[in-house]
C-alpha cells in the first residue's frame, strides 16, 4: 500500500513527491541530528538558529546547498548521502514555515 500525505507538504510539492513515511524520517532527522547542533528547538546551539525568523531573507538555494554540501571549515556536515535535492528543498520549506507540535 502506498501512503501519501495531503497535508504538511510544502507549497509546490505534491503528495506523490515525498511519501508520508519519508517525511516522518526527514522530520526525525531534523529534530534529532540537526537539533544536536542547532538546538533541540532549533533556536541555536553550536550551529545557528533554524527558526523561520532566523532564516528570513536567506535564499532557498543557499539553504538547500548548505544542507546537502555542508559548510567546509565548520562542524556542519554534508547530508547529501542521506537525502535527495528534492527532499532538502522540502526540509528548507518546512524550516521556513516552522515545525509544528504535530511534527
């Protein structure tokens, strides 16, 4: 059975683009792995805050590239081995909207 999600998708992405189970995996990665440096509430820590306010004015392509390629010379690792470009774009949009308690 193929599960898709019609809610919680970023604008421009259809439910067929990222399956519900994969969305949950990406949110878990965001909360746990990213949260270990960016703070468990994503309000900053070793790395900068990833809240909608902190990301205001930052280009989506730059944010996506940072997720995928990391930041050389900093603790920010590349995550391209763990997600596609499309999934990184989805995560950027989730971060720009802000995580909800339901996520």
